[in-house]
């Protein structure tokens, strides 16, 4: 059972919940321990970093608009690509997912707030400092990290102080993520409303429970890896220095032991959001709820035994290559179960195409394409040809942008009426979807062709033969970037006013948050609802 | 929040924080015990077991 019908909920009396005693002005946001405020802070932070990382992406595409060096020296170009990756992963996508979790988990499980409200505040307020370190590293002598978001030694051992900034930023963001995960797991395990068993929980909460476990498992590993990098740089250790008996390839193993599950840390909350949107706008319960939970769990566990598929060109033993190749292909099975279940939910449903559903369907198309190119890359002989080409760039942008980001956009439109108390402007939201969908494909589809033709990634200049598709790709990237102005307009318009949203703006919504008024009172579920 | 819920939260939080600390220290310390490959095997197995147990016990409920 994926949802809680309203007539099965008792004790949702909010008459006494309206006492919104909280500081006002800036102090409200600095000192807040309220999950809704902190969720809002996370989401705005994520949007800000999305803009910063997006501007970097557009600068990268401007440089690649035509062959030759236009804007950057090669070093600066590498700094842009590296920071773009780090900012988008750690600054935009992860905090965005945590923002949704903060807002929605307590509302969906009938909890009054997160389990550790003060720690929640702290885990958010660490982030702006980490982001400042990361972006600020552009302006220190030697510039920012140039080795890509993967931070491979020996380059990162040799680099200037920008690398130290990046290491500390990752430490801080990692600490924030771990605190956030502890909070989410504890909230879900201990503060669910009476009667809400785990298998009655909305799938968004399940997705986050599993994601939080993944974070607890891998963020300390990344923190350990970058700590060893730091001691190699400044304290004479040689973990990754071949001259001192260390092994640079070992860093790749440790990094991808974190890095591959990280992909799922980013995509699982998106799966959760999509699993809320599709049943609502299909007006049917989610098909195969239990199998969705098992598929999420299988994806999470399998994500830990495939990391070396990122390292097929490092000289792994044949048996190892075969293992990682087949294990990677195996992930397609639970992922396929999920896609099948979403489609089966839509089958013969009374589907309407409001903006959240459009983004969910866009997600289904494009994420599946990203998944297929991932399958192609899992085949070792092909991967060796495509290693470090634009084919890989196309693949992971189909997963990260069209997958996670589209789900976040859909989720934002889905819950905006609940968050703000106003309906968003459907015309702007639909325009946002169509422009994003078209320009995304214009930007990233040609990268498959560039990769197939052998264009390497992370270079500021390229051979004349790649010029045409690069120009198309850059035009698409500018269009996609500018389309996001519509999201900003839609959100701001919705916050400032508009048509009043009812408690349940979507007739197909069945989870607990729709039993609350829109916007919900500052304190909700002080008396836990009873789920029958 | 009720006292029993508060103490249950603290217990869960403390266990999870300890696991995170052990993984952080483990990935560094195991390098001193043996080769890098062995270190990764030890910490990798520990992490995988943690996940299987943590997620698996919820699936059984």
C-alpha cells in the first residue's frame, strides 16, 4: 500500500496548530529549527547553486561554441569543469533532495518535525560556508581544483591551495550530509504516526530512508579519501604517491566506491518524487508498491559492487572486469522494474498533463535513455573506446539533469501549492517544461555523436570536425539555462500570490500532507494522526 | 517531545553517528594494517554488510 486514504486518517485536528510562534525577519531563518523553514532554506540554496553551476556550464559551452580558445586559458577551463561538477553534485542536487526531504517527510509520516531539529539547522547552515570555500577557490593563487570532480591524484597532490579549499568544502558538505541523513533515518524510524507501518509509508519516504543509509555508508569513505589526500599534500604521507610506495589508482577505487553510490544517492530521491507524481496524475494507486521498495533496496545494494566500471582502462584483471561488467548490467533489472511499474501505473489511468506530470513523463523518457547509454558503457570493450569522450558526458547528463533535475522541477510544481498556499501559473510551468525538454535534448543529444566520433571531454579546444555539433550543443545549453528563468518566475509568482490553493489541489493525492491546509500551519501534527 | 521518543532518537542517532565515524576512521586506518586492496576489501565488506542489515531488517517488517 503506497498511500493513506484520507478517510483512514483519524486525529488530524489542526485547530490548535495555528499558533505560529516564531521569530520574524532574518533571525527566523538563521535560528529556525522548523523543518518547513529549513526545507525552504535548502531549496533556495540548491537553486542558487544551480544558477552558479549553470553559469559555469554556459561559460564552458561558450568556450566550446567554436574551435580555438575564446574565453579561457586551458587551466581556467579545467577549473570551470571541475567546479561545475562539484557545485552541481554537492551544492545543487544533494541539498535540493534534502530540501524536499525536510519539507515532505514529516508531513508524509505525520511527524511534528525532524527528530533532531537543532542539528537540522546546523546541517543547513554549514552549507553556505562550504559553497563559499568552493567558489572562493577560483580567486586564490593557482585557482580552483583542475582535476575534475573526481579529484584524481597525482594532479590533486601537486595543485595549489585551491585544492585545500575544495577538500575542506567536501569535508563540510559531507558532515552536513551525514547529519542530515542521521536526522532523516531517525525521523522515519521513530516518529511515524501510529499505524503507519514501513510498508504503508509513501514511496518518497522509502526512497529517502534508503538514500540516507547510502549516505551514512559512503560519505565517511569520501571524507577519509580526501583526508588522505590532504595528508599526502601537507603531512608527508604517501597514500597515493607512487614515489613513496603509495598507489594513485587506489584513490580511484576509494573515490568510485563513494562516487558510484553517489549517483544513486542523487537519483533515488528523484525516483521517490516521481513515484508520488505519477499515481496522483494517473488517479490510480502506484502499481507494485512492494516491488518498488525491493527494487529501491536492490539498486542501493548493487550500487556498491559496481564501482570499478568507471576504471576499465586502469588495467584491472579480466575476472574483475567481467564481474563489474555483469554486476553493472544487473542494475538494469531493478531499474527496469521501476520504469515498468511507473508505466503500469499510468496504463488505463485518468491521466491529466499538468506541469508535474509533464516533468514526470519527460523524466521517464530521458532517464530511460540515460539508463540505456549506461548499459552501453557497462560493456567493457565499448567502454574502452568511449572512456573520457563526450558520450560519457551525454550519458551522465541524461541521468543527472533529465533524471534528477526534471524530477525536482516536477516535485517543486507538485508541492508548490502546499508550500505556498497558492496555485502556480500553469502556463509558465508548462512553457518551462517544453523549453527545458527541447533545449535539454538540443544540448546533450549531439554529445552522443561527438563522443562516438571520438571527441575527448575536458578540453577547451577541439578539431574542426567536431565544430557543427558543438555549436548546436552550445545553443541548446544557452536555451536550457535561460529557460530556468521561467522556473524562478513561476516560483516567485506563486509565493507572492495567485489563486488560493485548497488543502488538496490534486484530486489524486492520497498521502498525509494533503490532509493539511495549504499552506500548512507552522507547527503540524503536534497530535499525531492515527493511520488505520 | 516525549522522553521515551527523545531517548529513542538519541540512541538511533548515536548508533548511526558511530557507524559513520567507524567508516571514516576505517578507510584510513586499514591502510596501515595491510595493502590498499586489502583495506578496501575490509571497509567495502563492512559497508556492504551494514547496508544489507540496515535495509534488510526494515524490509522484513
